[in-house]
C-alpha cells in the first residue's frame, strides 16, 4: 500500500514538473511582450540596429520564418499532450479546493483567458507583415 502511494505521488510530481516545463517553454515561445515590440525583438528594429543590407534582411526573414514554422509545428504536436496534462492537474487541484475556492479559481482562470485573448487580438492587429504560411 505504501509503495502504491509513493508511485502515485511520484507520478503526480512528474506530471506537475512536465506540465510546468511545457507551459514555461510554450509561454516563452508564444509570449508577446509589448515593451519589446519597440526594441530589439521586433524584426525591423533588430535589422535597423544591426544595419543589415536588404539582401541580409531577406535572408534573415527566410531563416526566421522557417524557424517560426518549425516552432509552430512542434507546438501543434505537443499542445494536445500539454492540454491533457494541464487538465489533469486542474482536476486534481479542484478536488483539493473548497467550493468557494473552486469558484474563485475558475473566475481567475476566465480573467486570464480573456486577457490573453485580448493580447492576441491586439498583437495580430498590430502586425505589419502578414502571417507567413508554413509548408
């Protein structure tokens, strides 16, 4: 019986760790930080800062577009698994909380989701270049 509890705890800790790593990685890849939009991280700003020639800019665009397509393809493959881990963790957390805590947790989650949706819409509206289509 003790061994079963230890295995369950290790599985839970492993799922939490994997979920955290995947979530952190996805957040770093997909994050949009408005303060960086005007600096190095915006392509044109980086190109201007580096004083790239038009030929270099075109080559950099190709490299960055291909990298972005590869990152999106990777995220598309792991997203279902990450969502599953996140849902399982959320379900386990809900079992720990009282009904009042669950309600507050869900309210916070909805607020965060709404804020992310607004940020995504603002980011998409501010893009000067059309989104590249991947092969």
